[in-house]
C-alpha cells in the first residue's frame, strides 16, 4: 500500500468520518457499524439477518457491495483534506463465496491517494467461530468533491 501523507489531525479525521457515516441512511437501514478508522483504512461490519438476506439465506450481494463501497470510500476520505467530500466514480466487485456467518466485515484501504482521484480496495470477510473467510473483493475509484451543498459537512 502506498503511504499517503496525512492531511489532517487523525482524531479530527476520525470524528469527521464517523459523523459522515452516521448520516448514511442506507448503512443505518442495513444495521452496519463503523468498526475502525485509521489513516487510509476503514472497517465496516454487518450482522447477517433476514433484513439483509437473499432467497437462500445468505447476505444479499447488494448489502455486501454497499458496505464494501462505503469502506473504500471512507478509507479514501481519511486522506482527503478537511472540507472535502468523497463520491464513488466507479467500482468493480468480485463475489467469491456466499456471505454467511456471525458477522460480515468490509475492510477498505487506500491503494493510491491523489488530489482528485483515489484508488481504494475493500476485502469483505465472513466471520464465524473465530475464523474469517474472504467472500468479496472490491476495487473503486473515488473522487474528492469540494464546494457543493452538503459536501464536507
């Protein structure tokens, strides 16, 4: 992973990321939680259940994609300057195995941070009985956004 220079105080950055995450209606609807925030990395967890399942009882690919996208996006935001917002420009996800277990965790990390575009990845794991299984991998391009209503609040 490329070492990006941190552009803000880590405590302030974490508070900004957590405040932004708390505004996301979809994450609240899914029951997702922000587990960890550090420069260039974020972890988001989801508890499997009927509200996020598909017809076979696995966590729906839409829910897996949503937490992976958010983990990559918030990892990117940790390296953006105060006042910036982040928007996903594109992502690709590979679903490697059914998402089932006691908990699903998406770990996003920045691969390369730029002024305008950031490349990030997220790996999604299912956790059961103290073991992890890789269930999805996402690669995303994120865009720094400045000066738009609601961005960087």
